[in-house]
């Protein structure tokens, strides 16, 4: 997957994560995230993998740029029908 700066910002927003928190969770520097999100430079594949893993572990799915375009969404954490919810 090619993580886009817009996806990174959107995923952080869904999780209510700061750049600092993402940096700590992913094990990368805050400046790397800041520069990437501001389109100052691309990120290495290894860094991208760390960010994607952090988002996935946090409960966000990244949507590839197919069909209607790239995006992010919250992952379903349900194991089955939930009381009070209509399936």
C-alpha cells in the first residue's frame, strides 16, 4: 500500500492521535510524520509499514486508491451481533 499524507492525517483524526502519539506508537520520529504530512518528503517503505501497522493496531483500516480513491475507516471490532444493535 502507498500511504498518502492525507490518509495519515485522516487516520490520526479518527483515532484522535497527535503526531507525537503516532510517533511513539509507530517507533518513528515526530519530525518524520510532520514532514510527511506536510508533503515535505516521502517516507521509506519501512517507515510506511510501521505507520500502517500502528493505524491497523489502533483500529483504522486504510483503503487503497482503487475505485473511488484512497481513504480510511474505522475497523469493525465486533465479534458478532451486539445487544441492542440491528444487523
